[in-house]
């Protein structure tokens, strides 16, 4: 049977939906990681012959990631951003700390895990952020699996908490932040009631992906020189970003400290130069 051309191949998304393979989509995702167009094209040429009808987005990601690693560039670390944020689990607390760091880079003063009195009950708020005289209540919905979306029930719950907390503690704005996607109805609800939201890919210009890339703060879980146990240990010690790690290198085994330091510096320095 003749092999299908890339344009004829259907890709299976994490949700189970299928869509045509779009080379430009893969090329742009590689370029967002700091790769040149030439490098992105080279990787795409390696991946396309490996495609088959029904291939999953996860398999495509793995193949691109592996080719980037074989080339030996730190771009591989940054290409894995979405999945690296999912590795901040299984609990959502490291994600909340990471989110707080990103918000600080956006000019907010932040506190994490604070108890506040509402009009009716007390609330533990994931992140409180203040900027330009406004006080923001930010609730994080963390998922550690692809394909899971944050739905309207979560938006309703967070907005209800915001209303109660704002009556007692004077919050000006509420936020729903998730590391995956929002359902269409959840977005419509947030926009209707005035609840700010930040999902992986929306809103344009203020999505989680764009905000993280703009901040230059990448989670330690992007580092390919660390194994899963070492990443978990760092998160347990409150070291959640590559920038944090560079000032806490003693937390890394001496035998691999120089390699980890080199990779972390490359990940951090790319954004400083761009």
C-alpha cells in the first residue's frame, strides 16, 4: 500500500478528535521554542517520513522532541513546555508557586495560599496578586493529563468564591487560570460575568503559554538533564523555575551539577537575549 503524503494524514488529538496534519503548525511550535526556521524545517523533514494515518499528537511531540535532543540543542527543553508544566503535579501546589513567579515577572506583588475572610465563609486563595492599586483573586485549576478541559462548573465555583471573598476582603478582580484549555461554554461564562481567564492557548496575547514565554521563567521540569526523581525533589524544596535552580545548585548532585547548570543557563539566557 503506498504511503500517504503528510497532507493526507489524519492526526488524533488527546481529546480523541481527528484533524489533518498541518506541517506549519508543527514548524511554528518548534520556532516558538527558539529554533531558527532552518532548524525547524530540518526537524520537520525528519518527522514527516515517520508519520502514519491516525498518529497521535503525543507521538508527534515525542518524535519532534527526540530529534531536537539528538541535535543537542536546548531548544528541546523549551519545546516541552506544555508537558513540563503538567509535570509540576500531581498536586497543584507547585503549579500555583510557578504561576506566582510568572505573575511577579508581569509586575504583580503576589502571595500564595492565603486565608481570606469572605462575607459568608473563609477561603484559601491560591494566589493573591496586586498591581496598579487593584487586588486580584487568582484560582488555579491544574491538570496533569493532556486532553482534559476546564469546564463551566469550575468557572461557576471560582466566580462564586470571588463574589464572597470580594465582599469581605475587597478584591477587585477574579481570575481562573488553567494549564490546559477551557471549554467553549466556560469561556463564554467568564466573558459574560467579567471573570478573567488564562488557559494554555487563550486569550490571545495573554494565554499561559505566551505569558510564560514573555516572562522567560521556565519550570525546572523542562530540563532534560534531570530525571523524574530529581525534579520531584526540587519541587518539594520549593525550587520551581530554572532561574531559582541557578541560585540553588547545591540541590543538584555534584556529579551532574555542571551539566544541569549549563542547560538551565541556556534556557534562561535565550529569553534574556530575545
